[in-house]
C-alpha cells in the first residue's frame, strides 16, 4: 500500500459503538409494538442511510409496521443515548491522535444525517479531529454507492486513489472500493463475507490493529 494522502473514517460501528445501542433499541421498539421482525433485518440495515433503510423496512414489514417501528425506534434510541451516551470504540482516540501528530488529513464519511453525526462526534470529543464531515443526507446515493467517498475526497482536495478508508460494514467497504479507494475493514456486529473481505486491503479485528497497520505504512 502506498503512503496515504488522507484517511477517511466511517462513524457508526467504527469510531462510535452505535450499532449495539441501535440493535437493542430496534428490537425493543418492535417487541413493544408486538411486531415480529425477520431474522437479520437489522443487520441488513447497517451502514446504509435512513431513507434506504425505510424502503427496506417497508418491503420487509409493510408500510404501517415499518412506520410504527421507525417512530418507536427513534424515541427509544434517543432516550437511551440521553441516559447512557454512545461510547467510543476502543483505540479511536489513539489512532486519531497518531494521524493528527503525523499531519495526515482526516475526514468522516457517514451514512448518518449531518446533524446527528456532528452532534455525536462533538459529544465524543472527536469533532476537532475532522475538518471534513460528509453525511448521508448530503449525497444522492448512499452506501454501497461510492458517492459519499468521492464527495469527501473532493472536499479534502485529494484523489480517490490516495485515500484510505476505515469501514466496519459491508455496504461501506463496497462503497469505498467502488470509489477506487483502499479499504481497511474493522468489522463490528457482522462478520464480512468472503467477497467483502476480498475488497479490503486488510481486515483488522480492532482499531488497535488498524492503528498498527496504518502506522507501519506511514513509517515505511
């Protein structure tokens, strides 16, 4: 791998331990409404935009059930976050500090809406690491389309082939690869398929291992 000119991070499930909170509150919402959801439905939503997930939920559950769960899920998620917060992934601070110390430009490209993304990064004391934040509601097509990563590269004024992306989801890995970027995958709730793993430069079990891999590249 060549020395990267910039490193682009996903947020949910990669920097922030959001997905476990979201999974728990998704099932709390469905159970509270007495709605049975298909196995794996939540996992199929990971890494995608809210509007994409709404379409998928309507197809899986029907319009009325999808709308009811979405509303109850949003309330349950916000209530839990208000009490417990969203923890950072172990190793996030050390990795970002290393990149900042070396002067490597950094950005976030998240499927989350901008207002939520900025608030979560600020609450986690991570926003200052990222002069560029691109959100899912700022592009026409969400992951696995490459739009969000291409937009982020333009904002960084760096060519896509000079960017390295850290992603946890299959949709995110596919999007980064489609953008012509190198990808380090750090899986969260869902292990990658063989096809997804083949798109990644490296699959790391933790941010600590991704840190070591990136540092070795920067030092070479």
